[in-house]
């Protein structure tokens, strides 16, 4: 017994653990199939290199990845298991319709909804789930049911008109609009957030909580299950309203049907509201853009602006400048901020590099969208670049969407289901506000609406706030 006790002494246990991690580090640095790829040695040894930037520094690994590419080149190893590429030409290779493409489970399982279409990682399961719900989101279906968008945007405008002469949180109102449209369209149920005095602002705040939850649960896998088991009452004394709302939503969505409903409807909330928040700021703080938009929209209708009902999609979709403004907004605020790693069952090739089959490899849409080689003066909000005007043309081509280097809704087998609904909301909402209101944006700058942290979606300094003094157009 004494010999067994000696073998199990703390010194021996520490020694075994030390040798294990030393051996593991040696393997990952020199013998692992990804050992030859460039990148920081600490990232190759441990995921906690990423954990430092995402947990300790609060969602900064995407910024760090951009720095690493400048140092190490267009393809780098960003963890013991994962590669990242920053070349737009490779986007067409990695995100395409043919072939088998799994999502990287380590990233997507952290949402606690692994059986959903959006966050499920398995290719075959995703294909089956998506085929069941995709017809609901087809362009034809959106066109046929656009009355849901039109009536909610009309209600949105009526609520904002009630703030004339005072200040409204335009983002909170926009978040309520996005939720009401998504819930009615997907669930067939009206929750009427637009009727709430504060536009149910707590739910907008709760949506921001998902980013911190996701980042934490990636590295501390018991964190999500522990929250799921925790009675909401336990945290009611210390949590703010946003966290309480988030926990209630999180606890309500576990099994497949609930996960599906929660994730598909939830995906249309903050992503659409975030893009519109940025677009509203730039349109209403830039008189030339606002003037040009109004000229285009006024030419499309003979109705007095103050009595105008929201214009239908058939009127709005052909308008080139309106389309350019929305496209520029989506370039700077795409649906997802984080990298979208994919796993192929075959070897992939990037130049002379062979990427072994089953290796998670991803790209970050936002980094492509702000690449100065594609988009000169990339952080400038410049709709003209999509019309071939000025020096900001970059990769844009005149007419249509889907240009090289632009993918605000992703591409390939996992492209965004709700893309056409999001476009419809943005067309109708922006047109209605431009025609009916003037806004003076208070206490904000452009950088407040730019990417600040990776919350899976885009985390900004402004958060859920866009304070604006309202007046009816022409008053």
C-alpha cells in the first residue's frame, strides 16, 4: 500500500501531467498534420491562445487573426486543429454547393442547439432539416407574403411619428420591428413588440448576451448546461433585465423543434437590426446620400410623403441607389462576424498547400468585406462604389448582387435561409423612414457602429442604442 501511495503522490501526478502536456505540445508543433502551416506557436499548442483573446479580452480573436495574416501570410494555423484563409479567391472554393461540408462542431455546439438547422454541424442532418423549411423562405414566398413586412413597417413608422419633437431609440424600435416580422412570418404569431412603450428593449439587450454566452461555452463546456439547470429566480437578485430575458429564452429552447423555432426566428433579430442601425446612422448623418435617396424614392411614387404607405417590393427592388445603400450597409455589417469553418471529406488545396481532409478551415466574411485591395477606403460608407462611381469601386460590378468579395449572407450549402426576408425588411424600412422622417443622431459617431468584438454576430460599441431626435419630413 505504501508503494501505491508513493506512486499516487502529488509529485508523481504533477510529473505525469507535465510529461503528458510536454509530449502533446511536441506532437502539435512538430508531428501534427498541420505542423507545417505558419502561425503563432502558442496557437498551435493550445486553444487557450484563442481563449485569451475571446474570453479575457472580450471577443478580440477576429481582430487578432487579421494581424496574424499580415505577419504570416494568407493561410495560417489559428488553433491546434484549425486553419484560416484570407484570400477572396478561396471563398469560392470553400463555400460552394457541391460536395459534403460539415460545420466545425466545436464552434457551433457552443450555442446549445446542436440539433437545429443553423447550428447543427452534420452535413446530412442539415440537408434534411433545411429541405423541410427552405420553401418557407424562398423569394417567391417572401414576395407573396410581403404584406407582413409592409404592415409592420407601417406600424413602425406610426410609432416613430409619435416621438416627433422628441428623442427615440431608433435601434430599439428597429429591433422590435425585426422581431415582430420574424415572429409573425415564421411562427404565425404576433408578439407586438412594436406596441411596447420601450419597444421591449430588454430583448434587444438579451440578444447581445448570446455573444458572451457563446464565447464562454466554447471554452468552458459545462457553462451552458449549468445555466440551463439554474432557476432564473436564483439570478434575479443580481442579473439585469437583459440577462434575465436571455436566460428565459435559453431555457426554453432545447429539443429539436424548440431549437429550430428559437434559432431560425432568433437569427433574424439582431442581424437585421444591426445592419439597419448602421445604415440609418450613415444615411441620416450624410446629407448628399439622404438627398439622393429621396430623389430616387420620390420619383417612384406620386403620393405625398407624409401620407405615404410603405412601398411594395416591386417598386423598390429596381431602384439602383437604394440597392447600393443597402449593399454598402451589409458590406460593413454582414450577418456573421466570426469565421465560418467548414470541414470537407476530401483534401483541399490552396496554392501549394494541401489541406488534409477533415481539417476545419474557415474564412471571415467581415475581413473580406473590409479588405483594402477589394474596397479602397474600406471603412468609408460609400454606396457609389456599387455603381462604379469614384475610386471606391473595388470588386464591385455595376448591377445586381453577389459580386466577388461580397457575401453578407454567406454562400454554399449553409448560406442564410432568411436572406430574402432580410432584404425585404431592409428595402421597405429604409425607404419608409427616408420618405417620412428627418432624424438628428445624438451623441454617436461612425465608429460606434463598426465591428468592435466577435459576438458571433457583430458586436459594436453602440450596442442596442441609436438615439435620434425625430421630426416629420419637411417640418
